[in-house]
């Protein structure tokens, strides 16, 4: 069925049925005016119907069938009906008056009939379009649900027994000399990160403050790992009172630290998080070696890009900027407030 719709099978059947019915109802014209005029009637009428139907489906509905544009949509739809009626009336006058010799046939004589035909076939075409869209949306929802279940299964496979994990971390923590505060703080931050991943990331959305805290712990661990040749900054502005999908930001930060340059000096990772009105914005910048190339093509970033498409369809914007010596990511997400 999906392949049938992909190649327009529903439209082909629609026009076969439409033209066949019109062909059958106008067979009398062959005896009255000949095969040429009969063919002209079939071609002109169905070509005009095709023009107004596809103007509506391909132009008017995508651009004007919206809450604030209904007036414009109705106006343009009426104009397409008027176009069909005018041209078909003109052809009827030619056929009946000039070809058949009915001198009393007036220009407006078939107006109601032609207008009714236009409305009927337009409604049929819209119904066909809506049924097609419904089928496509149903298939998309099934695909999303399947991907969600597969992702959940992979997550469950990858989980480690949390009690064993945290008991081990606590054992290591208390074996570290109390004077070694850097190591103890790093292990404590790592424990908080694991706890966040295992216990708090099971919902659809979480408070953004928790996601920010997770990023801060990750960045601090990276600061301990890297030396003074690296400038690492994390700026947070107005990040509160809204929710976000868990773990959707960390892949961009991980990517920055993975591909940051390793020069004797001048290496930088810069992360900025801010909310402006109802838009969340994240920018991640890192220096990189020119030979590294585009570091936005990894599996991690491709996966998170797909996840954003599923979680925030038509409400996010993701851009990569790659230049010699640096890589820059910009993410915007529309915030939905209660």
C-alpha cells in the first residue's frame, strides 16, 4: 500500500474512474457531433478539473489552509471555481451553439451544472488527499513507536546493575585519600551523572535544571582531564521553569571535547545555554585541527539529529558550521509552556 501511494496509484485510479464515467455519459456526442468534438469535450472538461484540483492540493492547501488564512483560502478557492465555470461555459457555448446549431443556448445556461461538477470533484479530490495524509501519518506513528521500542530495548540491554555500580563507586570513593579532593570531587560528579542517567531519564521530558546540572558535571570532569592549554567555558542564562527531553544536549558537548584541537596553546571549548522568550538556544564551539574535517558527521550527532526530528518536529532548528580550525553547533528548540 505504501508503495502504491508513493507512485500515485490512488490518483491514477481516481482519474481513470472520473474519465471513464464522463466518457460513458457523453457517448451520445459521437453520433451528434463526431468523434473529434466528443474527444475535445472529454479532454477539456477533465483537464480543467485536474487544473483546479491540483491548484488546490499543491498550492492553496499548503499555503492558505491555516487558522489565520482561511479567508484567503476561501477566496482563492472560489476563484478557481469561477475559472472552471467560465472556461467550461465558453466551451459549452462553442459546442452547443456553433457546432450543434442551438442558437438559443446562452453563456450562463450550464453555470449551475458546471459549478456543481467543480464542487463535487473538488470535494472528492480533497477527501482522497486527506485519506492519503491519514494513511501516511498512521505509518509514521507506527514507525516512531517501533523506533521508540527499539531504543528502549537497547537501553535496557546496556543497563548495568545500578546497585552494584553505586556500591563499587562508594567503595572507591572512601578508598581515596581525603586530601585528594580533586579525585573525590570527580568521582562524586561521575556518580551524580550515572544516577541521573539511570534513574531520572526515563520520562519524556525533565526539568531543564537537571539537564544543565548533568552538563556541568560532564564539563567539570573534562576540565580535570585536560590541562591549562585548554580554555573551557560553560555559560548558562535564564535556564529554568521549562522542560526538555533528557540527554538531548550532551552529544553536542561530547562531540566538542572529542574533536577539540591539541595544540600547545589556543585550544577552546565554549558552551552557551540561554532562553530567549519561548526559544531555547544552545551553541557549542570548539577548535579543531584542519585535517580533522567536518566533525558533525559522526554517528552520535546523526542519532541525536534523528531524535530531535522525532521529539520536536517542525519546532527545532539545528545548524553546523565548519570552518578551518573550528566547529560550531547551534540548536534552537521552541519551548512549550503550560
